[in-house]
C-alpha cells in the first residue's frame, strides 16, 4: 500500500509525504504525482502531524460508559436518568459519572425502588449499590464495603471493580468498535491502557482497536498479547489503604527486576511522599512514571527530576469547581501541575484518563492553556502551557511519554493526523473539528476530505483550510 499526502503543511512548510509499507519514505516539496501510488490524500495546505498518543486511558471502561446511563451533575439529574433507564436483560441499571459523594443505598432505593442499580463515582474508585443490588451480589463479603455506625451496609463499595465483576451476571463484553472510531476521530493513533492487572482475555480484546496499543496492566512475568506492547507495571496507591513502605518497595523492585518500570497512581500528597520514599529505597528505572500526580507540593518538585508525570489538566475543566470548594486555597497551585514540572526537569505527558476525564485530547490542550474551571475561573494559572507545548505532550511516543515529541520525517511510522487547517490556526482554537484524516500504519482509519477555502495568501501559495463540518 502506497499513500501520498499531497500539499501538506509539515513543520511550517508545504510538502508531499510518501508512505509505503506503513512508514514514511520521503518528505519533499510538492511536485508531480509519482507512479505507483494507491491512495492520494489532498491535504489542501492543512497541517500534517504525528498521530496523537493518549498516554493514560481505560479502554474497557470507556466502552462500558458508552452503553451506560450518565449520572448528570445533580441528584435531580440522576433521578431523571433513573426514571428513564431501561434495565438490562438481567434487571440491572449501570450508571456512570456520578459526582455525588453522599450517595448511598437508601437514596437509590427512593430514586429507583426495587431496581438493581450500581452507580460509579467519576473517580472510578467507588461504586454505590441499591439495596436490591447489594443483596444480589452479597456485598457483606467485600472488605471495601462501607458500613454505618450500626453495622448496616451503606451501599458504598471502594475499589471493588474486580470483585463486582465476578459476581455480576455473565454478559458479553462491551463493543470496542465505537471506541476505536471515536479515538481516531480525535486524531489518536496510539493508546496506553492504564487498567491494572488485566487478564489475558481482556488484554487480547483490546488488540482489535485500530490504534497502537500499550498495556500497563500486563502482570509481571507475562508477555502482552500479539499486537500490544507491555509498558511500565501499574501500581495503584489507594488512599483508603496505603501499603507499607517496605511492601511497595518490594513491588517496585520486582518490576525493575523484570525489566519494567512502574506506573504508579498517586493523587494525594501522602501517596506521593510514600512513593518517593519507596523509589529511593528500590532505585529508579528509566521507565518509572507517576500517573495523575494530582497534588504535587512545590517542595517536592526537585524530587521528581528524572521521572515522568502523566497528568490530566482536563480535570480542571471537568471538576475544577469541586476542587475550588474542597481543596484548600493554598493547595490550588499544586493541582495537576504542568509548567513547573517542565521547569523542574520532569518529563511531562498529557492524557485523558477517560472515561473518568474528558476523552477529547484537544479539550485537554485547551484546559492546559487556560486552566479555567466550568464557571470560567482560573485554577493554578501559573501552571498554564502554551498550546504548542500542550500539543507536544500528546505527540511523544508511547514508550517515551514526556520525551521528545515525534515529527513527520523519513523513516518514521506512518501514524499521522491531517488537520483541515494550518497548525497555527488550529492552535489558536484547539478543537477536534480540525481533524480531517487519521492514518495508522499507512492506512486511513478516519477521514473526511479537507476543502479549499478562498481567501488570504500564504507567501507564493494560497492559504487553504476547511469549512466547519
């Protein structure tokens, strides 16, 4: 398969990009159509970039969220959603994206009498079950099941995903086709699934996606399924049950001995300090990375030098109003740091954490450049990035997040995203609407044809763009 991308903007200059056997074989000034080309993509002056990489995403959860009931932002929203919900063939209603920290079984029993309802908190760490659901799964057996002062189950279950999955009725896994298509529509050509401890069946299912796939959840001592790579080993520091420092140190050493770095979930100061202590004891590996780093005090910035942080400024837009209310004001600058990490010599990669955060990388870029909450107020404005720096944090390789951003050069894999406008225009107003075509391994996986726009001149060539779709 030979693909020619004609008249693209590459590094600010017009170019023709020839692709053969999944790799870029030439980047040259625009010229005559060469022989033997199977597919011609007219870029019409739009920017051609390496495909975006989402360095932390939960793909099965994203697929499940697509066929679940959205909770909305208020309890009234949840009531309306439950009133309209149709239980599945087993009589269950699955709700996602709740921000209600006080939701419990008694509330769900009022909103949905007699129904088996499970509601996932938007953090992904908590499920709340109705009384009928608690009875169906025998929740009293789970160590993470919360109890009231009188010993009664509240319906709130922490870190119970695997436990619940084993007790739910057998059902087909959610279809991943829509997930792959949606991600391609954003220009994403590589994904790193951050789900810990993936079993072989779940890991293999993800290889059906058109994107390049890296898995953090491959167990130590096991190989990833064909079509996927094993990334650093995922470790979750659950704030409700932080491990003993020696236990964490031993887990890190085991990963390093297996030739893998660690990718450690840390969202509080306490877990960050614990991790740094364990890393000092275990020694560091080039692949070690911090997932989220939601709170980083300034005095610890220098301790992170040499590590990579994969963070999600999209949460500031999605949940910033809650952070302003719940996080002390003197810690607001510590939330989802970006600029100060780069200044401290820490590798920085951006990601979505979807479905728990906004999946659209262009929305994450906007959030990184403005750090505005939903009500329009800034949160930690000193941590803003330029649009170029934010986009670059999506352009690093999956095996080198926080490293150098990839470029469209001869010999590189033909994982590409074509924008309908020049890059400068796209960066002025970052939006997935600019994505025209996405290519993985030289094959189009998403595409609509850019259209020429009449108008201004660009040097000796006409400026070209696309009308909004």
